């Protein structure tokens, strides 16, 4: 599985992995996410603008929770181990030096969206690879649209969120957007980074 991801990233800049986690692991993550939501721990997501953090709901309408403790939940531990293995494989294949990752749960309410963007901040450039894991199916809406790596106007793939499905793509060159969700949409996103110190969260 890991070498296939590397090959696909090399060819297209993105890869879709079904069953990255099992249904029961995703259920466990959902339970954890819902506890955090009930504790009112989610916050409106911001977008970065020249190192200033802004909440701009015309670009992005969703709420997020940054994960600080992976030990709280066994499915999170499993997720962390699998993403770490992926990071090692990607480092070897692409001669990268990613050292850690930052992770957040995201909830898009019905009508939520995220306009076309790239994940790497132009000022810092430490995000190298993005991994988005979907925790529930979306029957309609909420698709992730991935644009062609050499032509940002051309759609390469429209990904339907499915429980356990993970999309991996380069954080710098791959434009993408989240279409309006028709129902509540749940995901766990990680950015693999090549710096050591703790980032400012966005
Ligand atoms: O949830 C998704 O499908 C993608 C989210 C995204 O692009 C982001 O958080 O930067
Ligand atoms: Fe993104």
C-alpha cells in the first residue's frame, strides 16, 4: 500500500487509499470527535494570510479541533502509527526530511465548504504532504475536488468522502477545494512537516 501511494504521488501528485483505517477504528475516532464537539472544543477554522490568522467564512466554512494527545484513544494511536510509517516511506522515496505531523478533526456542517487553495503556506513552506481521512460517508455533496498538478484549472479528480478513505497529496503543488456539504461531514487531516518546533496553528 505505501509504495503504491509513493508511485501515485510521483505520477499525479495525489493518491486515494481506501480502508486506511477499519470501520471500527473510524467509529472510535468519531466517538472521540463527538465528545470534543459536545465539550464545545471545536473552533471556526481560519485561513492564513501573511502569518496572520483570520477567520474568513467566505473562503472556508468549517470548524476544527487540533489533536494534541494521540494517547487518549487507541484508534488515534493506530492512526498515528500508520501515518508515521507513511511519512518514513515518503521520506525515503522522495528524499524528503519530514519529521512530524500536525493533525486536526474537521466538521463541515450542511452548507460548509472550503474554496480552492493549496495547503503549504508561502511564508513557511514546512507543510510537505497533506493526508485527509474521512470518518463517515457523504451520500451527496462535500466532495474534495483535486486539480491537475500542471494545470490548476483542470479538474483531475472529484473524491467522495467514504469512511476509512484517505487522500494523500503534496501540500505545495496541488490545488483542491471542498464542495458544499449536503450533510454533516467529518474528517481527520494531517500535514506532514519538515520542521521540528511546534507550529502556530491555523
Ligand atoms: O476535507 C477535505 O477534503 C480537505 C480539507 C482541506 O483542504 C484542508 O483542510 O486544507
Ligand atoms: Fe487543503
